[in-house]
């Protein structure tokens, strides 16, 4: 049964944290509500997609999981002693980021060229300096630049295919 595999995946992603079960059930619930859930199951990509959701939910301090479960009951400071600073959560942005992360994970499982582009793109997200990346990797700047551009185009194409609107 996949439930056992999902639980095991949660334990591994959370490295045995006491939150593993909460993260597991949160991810299952959000996946079942996701508009592409059925499509992902039919394509056999549901576990890969859920692993990305689970990883981001547990490890990101900006994830909805973190906001709902880890910050519950937390005291918030008042701005200038008057009004609380309210920031509206952007679900569309979160869905887009989640989809991009899933696409990058899928690329890493595909043929070598997509793996190469995905890895360089992730490195570039951490340090958006082609010269520095070239020094770190020994790959020419122009090759890095082209791989990043190709990856961006591929991700945009996949987002369009999945009907996800983006603005970047």
C-alpha cells in the first residue's frame, strides 16, 4: 500500500523528527486537494510530487505547513506599537514555486542534459553570479548562462503545459 511508502518517505525527509506524522498527513491532505492530483497519479508521478511537497513543507520556514503548525500561538510584535504587520499569503506563488521545484526534480531524473541544466539552475538560485559559478564548477560562463536560459525556458514550457500561470 502506498500509505506505508508515504509514511517511510516522511520519516526519511524529516530525519525521524517527531513531526514526521504531521508532515505526512498534511502532505496527503494537500495532495488530495491539488487540482492535478489525479493526473499525477495516472502518470505515476504522485510520489515524486508528494516528496517535493513534503520536503518544502518541513524544511521551509515560509511554507504553509510552517505557518499553520509551527507558528500557531506564537506572539507577534506590533509595528510601531499600534497595528500588527499583516502579510497576505500568496497561494498562487506557493503553487508556482512548488510546481517549479517538482519540474526541477523531474528534470534530475531525466536524461543527462536536463539533469545538468537543473543542477546548474539550482546552484544559480543560491548564487546568481555566473563568474562565481564558473570558478566553483570549472564550467565556462557562457555554458552556464546557456544552461540556465534553457532550463528557464523548459520550466516555463512545463508550467504552461500544466496550466500554471506564472509571472517571472
